[in-house]
């Protein structure tokens, strides 16, 4: 097991934001190459996403077996369409 006695934490501000147009060797501390659960902040940099809610809470019914996969999901106006097996189902946002 490696010796971690020489390892010390380093603090830096995360204010560079998501940078996709630079080489990783040219990036400054605080700039991110990949972000998960973060979004750009209107004041610069990035911020953590506070949370989300499901657009549709309905479950696509099974037609023949429990291992059947959902074949497609699409939105059309204010309706969400989903297909499983040989059937197409629709739901409204939140329902």
C-alpha cells in the first residue's frame, strides 16, 4: 500500500466552468472538462443542480412479459407517447 503521509489537500475555487475548447494541459485550476449534476451559472462558472422531478410519473404497462423493454418514448405537443410490445400509450406531464 502506498505511503500517503506526503499527500496534502489543495483548495481552489471552482469558477472556471465547463471548458471544451482547450487542451487539458492549458486548463487552469477550477476549469472542468466534464461535469455531472452541474450546470452553467448565469454569474459565471457553474453550480450544482438543486434537483429534478420526473416529467411523467406514469409507468408504461407491460403487455406480455416482465422482461419486455420500452421501445420508444416521444413528446408530441403536451403529450408523452411510449411504446412497449405491440401497444402505444400516452400520458400528460405530471400524470
